[in-house]
C-alpha cells in the first residue's frame, strides 16, 4: 500500500452513473488542494432498459459489482482513508436500485448513497465552480449522464435554478435510436422530444446567450471530436470551446454513420459510439434554446464535486454570524445595501408595534430580519419578476447561515414581498404545514408594507408609528425632513397592505405622519 505524503490525506470518490462507473483517488493538502493520483473507469451500462422495465438488468448489475470490487481494491491499495460513493439516475429510477445499493454496502463495504437530481446537480456545480471563473456572467452548467440531464443556472457564480430532466444519452438512445442506421425521421423525432422537454424546464428568455459549460462524457467526447477535426487534439480537453455550428455539423455527420463506423471517429471513445448521437443532440438543442454561440467542456464532473464536498470549503472555517453571512451574500448579489438596511429598520418597527395583534411567534423577528436583507437579491437576475428570482437564489445559496427550515420560510417570505401574496396555488407554499403557512403570511404582510414605505429607495420615511383605532390599523409614515414629499411611499405601502389587513382582520390605512422635531442644541 502506498502511503500519502506527510500532512496529506488520501480520499476516494466513486460516481455510479447510468452508463459508467468512475473512481478518482486524490491526495489532499489543506494548503495546496487536490492532486489526482489514480483514476479507474468502467462502463457496465447500469441504465440498460431501466426506462422500460424499471429494473436494473441482471447482467449489468454483475458487471457493475465486479467493477466496484476492483475499485474498492484500488482504493485500499492506494491508502484511501475516506471513501464516498454516490449513485444517480439508473439506481434511483429502478425498483431494485435500493436493494442493489444495500448489497454493495454490505458486501463491498462501500458507503454508497443514492442521490436525487438536486444533489446530483449540486455536486456537478461544485466541480465546475471550482475550476472556472464565473463572476460577472450568467452561466448554465449542463451535465449529460446516461439517464438524466442536470441543469444548473447561476448568476455571478450564485446558483439561481436547477433542473433534472430524463434526457440521458442511454435513455434517449434506447427510446429513439434503436437501429444500426439512424434515419432523418428518427433524429427529427429525438430532437423534437428533447426540445419539448427542455422548453418546460427553465424560463429560457432569462438565460438567453448564457455561458454554457458542459460536464460529462458526452461533452468531453464532443470537444475531443471537434478538436480532432481541427487537427489540434491533445491530452488536455478541459476548457475547450466548441461553436454551435460545429456541434450541428458533428450531429449531422455522426447521424450518417453506424455505431461501428462511429467507433473509428478520431476523438470519440469507441465505448460511447452507440450513445454519442443522443448526447450531441441534447447539446445541440440546449444551445438552440439558449441562442448560445458555443459551449465549453469541463473535464471535471460529479466525482470531483464529491471530493470537494468531503473536505468542505477551506475558505470558511468555524461558525460565522448568520447576519454577517447574509449581508455578504447581499453584497455578492450587488444588492442595494442602503435600501435593505433602511427597509430592515422599517420592518422591525412595524413588527415591534404589531407583533401582539398579529400573534407573532418567537421566531418571526429573525425570519423578518433575514428576509428584509435578502428580499431584493433577485434583481441580480432581472428586475422583472425579481421576487421569484430572490426565492431561487435564497434556496440555492451556499454559506447563508440558515437551516433548511428557515431557508424555505425566508425564501417564500422574500418571494411574497411584491406582486401576489401567499397563495395555495403556489406548490412551495402549499407544501408547508398550517403553522408555517401562517408564519409566512404574517411576516410577508409586514415585509410588503415596509417595502412600500421605501418605494423610491431614498429612505425618505424616517419612522413609522402604528395605532389600532376605530377598528382600523393606521400606519403613519413620518418624513425624514420637514415638508418632504412621501406621497410615493404612502401610496406604495397602502397598495401592498392587503396581506397585513387580512392577517389583522381589519382595514389598514397608511398616511403621512408628523416628522420628529430636531433635537434642540444645548447652550454652550
């Protein structure tokens, strides 16, 4: 058994996909990062016929088990002290996937976890974010596996949306390209299916001309084929850019060949010859949906993301103040700190004066504080519908200092700071229990009025006072400067008082208050 260098740790990560299984062994040093020292790959095709039978094929399981046994031996001989393993589409979709995973854990002592699409996308994103500079850009990361396509959309390096779609290369090949020769009709039907599936996945207009980074074997083989055609094929394919026109040309060229003929194409792994056409078709339709000019291939994938997850983020050591983390996130989203801090002051004042009448719980103040600071982060994406983008950014943000329960509530409260208030027509809100739904209604009601009170983002309203009188809730907005015009803020708050009025069970009236008299100077 080889020993790691002093101060270093040997880590292993196994990715069990629908087409291939990969092991990567890395030596980790907290100062210098990772150094890959061994890799093992096998292609047992676990996803074979899973789409139609909903079961893992017996022969494929035998091949996969043998491959994993070899990989465990490699990890042992290499001195791996921590091993992580994840399985994706084929094993999570097959009815016997859990039983097979249990057998692997018991007989091979591999700590295997079957992960969902969101976790798969998260791990792919970690890898890409580690190897590419993603600031000042809208980026769509695509990872084509054997069974599924994972999409991760990010703005300035912050994840805004994820989607897991049944557009894997093995799955599509079995369904649409069953013969030796691919007809034009078959290819057209495949592309139409991909197009329709993609159309439902994302608001494509928001991602038009985004930077596209492709992870996984379909993309790396696509890049190698393009490089070979250009006469520049080398060992390093990471970061290679392939134009949209070249992708379309390769798709047309490959579709005219049999799998046997494609096996001889320079740059293409012969073991992918039968499924590469489906993978390239997904890439072509993705570029078309984005109106993108090119894609960039990443040679690093889910297993590198798993290694990064195992060691955590070296840049963040020890517990941090959640509000500090939230403010740092707002700054990363280029938020208007002056507005959100003043907004936070107004929202807190409303809460202090209305908490008893609303029946606020002990955690409402914290949720209001977090949502006050975060509600506008979606403007990083676009002003239109930025409340919806705020929800997505908060749900996918890392290092935000919120547990999963509070994150979901803060994201929804922020989502409801404008436009329509909480409604059971929204799936995410309907999933909450009755207590959490009431919390979101209460806190978002306060948040909406506070947002209206700084409608112009000028901090014109200095303070608010609340009075429950004559069966009404009267909110008085006092200007910072005497005789200053706060009619816009009064109008904005009144317009957004609907949710608060419903929670209080009475009419809410917003009017201009009397500004505070400046403090008299003491005689010298």
